[in-house]
């Protein structure tokens, strides 16, 4: 699975767990650190954990595992690093504060709607 397919698969998994404001940010032309950010918001720390755990479980089934994860202790921002795809799951206020979309405003951003 290439990085774009993985990014959109993860966005779909976020939608299945009712993540909101889901976006896929294409960073390939802006940095060599990663190809994509996939970002969503959650309404509670319980929902953040549910989304993150679901992503880890479902990507394992397709032989994709995060190389690293952070934020499980605080649960206001969980990051799952799949190397070419970095996943950010935020509480609403935390997402506004860090404003990754603003910091990476030159990226091509695709909004993913729950169907």
C-alpha cells in the first residue's frame, strides 16, 4: 500500500469512529519528513483513545503498524507515526491551539466527509 492509499484508509477509519474535521494534508512537495498528515478532532479523551486504538487494530490487519506513537498519557493529542503518514487525533481546543493546518498552509488539503 502506498502512502496516499494508507492516508485515505486511515481517514476512513477515523470517520468510522466518528472523528470530525477529517483532513488529509499532502506534504510531499514541502518536506522530506513525511508524505501526509491525517488529522481529525474528537470530542473527548475516550473518543481519542477509541479512534487511535481502532486505527492501530485495523492497520495491523493490512500489515501496516505505527513506528511510534505519542500522547496516550495526556489524551489531548495522540500522534501515530507510520513514517510516510503521520496521524494526529486532537481534542477540539487542542487542535485549534496547535493549528497544524495553518502551519502547513501551503499543503494540498483534502477534506474527508463521513458518508
